[in-house]
C-alpha cells in the first residue's frame, strides 16, 4: 500500500508494510517479580545497562534498573505510584508520582523526587505548585514539569536555583520534551465554543523566553499524547483524533477539562487504550524547525500513546489498534512505515524507549510486562 509522507518540507512517497503477525521479533525481559499486585507506568533508558522502569509493586512505590543481566530494585518510601521518570543519567534521576488535578476535589497533587547519585531528595520547591504532573523533561540543569492545576495547563521551570510556575490557557498538557535550551509541550486546546478540541504544541525557544503556541494543521477532535525530540529540526508528536461515541468529543481532550460544567471527565492515555471509543484515528505530527505537518497514515483505527526517536534506527511509536485487543501496536519509520504487533494482554500505562536503536516497551497492571525487540 502506498501512502504520502510529509517530512522536512518534502513530499515523500513511502511504502506501508503490515508486518509480523506474531511476537517472533520481541522477547520479554524477565526477572522483575512481585508477591502481590503490581503495575508499570514509567520507562527511561540511558543504555543497555541503564534501563529504568517505575510504577508500584507489593504495595510500595517501585523503581527498578536493568543492569544488562538482571533487575535491581530501588527502595522507595511512601505510598504512591511512580508515574514519570526523567533525567540525564544514573546520578541525575527525577520521578513524579501519579497525581490528579487538586481542583477535582478528591484529587491530589503529584510528589516529585530527585536522585543525585547518593540519596533521594524531596523537591520541596515543587510542593507549592499544587500540580498534577503529566511529564518531566530534563535538559542539563534545567527541568520542566508539565501538568494541570485548577483545570488549566501549567508548567514548573527549575533552573537549579529557583522554580517558576507558568500558568496556561484552558487546554491540556500531555507530554514535554527538552533539548539545547528549548522546550516543547504537547497536548490539546479547545475552540472558543468548547465543542471541539484540537492538537496543540507550545514551544519555548530559549531559557527565560515565554511559551508560544506553534501553528499546527487543524485536526478536529485531536489531541497529542507524547512528544520526542531528535533535534530542533526533527520533533515528533503522536496522539489520536476522532469521536468518542455519541458524546461528541475526543476521549483524550474532553471539554470538561476546558469548560467546566459541560459534563464528562478527563480520561488518561491508559484508559483510552483499554476503553476504546469508536472512530478514533491515530495522529502523527512532525516539525522540521520551520513548519509542522501531519504525517498521513493508513486508515486504521486506534490511538498512539508514546514516541521515541533514535539516530540509528529512526522513529518508533507505540499505541493501540482496537481491532487487536491485548496487543501493543508498534509503528516504525525510517523512510518507510512498518507496523507490527506485540501481545502483552494489557496496555495500561504503556511506555516506549529506545536503547541503542532497539525499542523497549513497558506497562501493565496486575501482570506488568517489559519487552524488547530481539531483532
């Protein structure tokens, strides 16, 4: 099947290949065992012996590292789930607990901790932000935490000395990426009537500069779950667009988030994968430093939940194809789009990372999984 791909301002003709109907190309990374219920919802990799997963296990917060041969668990105190991991290396890790917008009444703000190579430090400067964190990006000494506070997207910028809370317009911050002093936040925004949502990206061109919304193709009922940067002229964002049944708005960008009182409630990317709506189509955006374009994909249904880029092997995307229950859908682009499936039984908290050009996925609740592509 032939499709047209838009990349770096050029119109390229690429072949889409529906590959691998089995799991022959993927293998489980075993040895992470629990006595009771567990879940995984975070994944970060620096190399073959520095792959980190986070979540909860045996009633405690979980953080574990794959050292190339076995899993080593880190002991964390408290009662929370590690929902996000970011950092620059094993001596500079940031984690955030799962949180809900405190404005919902029963919601709780996220907790944020930093590992400096010898001990964990509670980021007391963050506690005043009252923010439910959806993503963390670390760029040298600068840290950006993106999330929501009082039904509005907000971010906290930390430069190693002080923290600055940056409020936002009505919308949704879903993911954040940073590189070389620049920051990109992906999510969704409403139209003025609050009847539709559109994918949105906010960009900070340099430290201290304000965030500015970038011009994106107008995709009705669209939202972005994840964003990844290979360089300022090679930025990728993924999500979905379409209707959520008869309610008339997207599952990831409910107008209740933008315009309180109109009904509904924000659903996470985890529930979006396990409770599929009708007519939800995958969405891929690419920025070349000058303009953003929508990559054209085949007409299958589903949602894209995470994206990672590799200088060696190209762009990898993980998501859910609602015609293939219990399987993770993997897309790969290196000039040609290919698709394959990995049976996991569960897509809750699905995360993707690339280790030396090899994709890894992690997620799952009750029966968590970590898998990597073997060839």
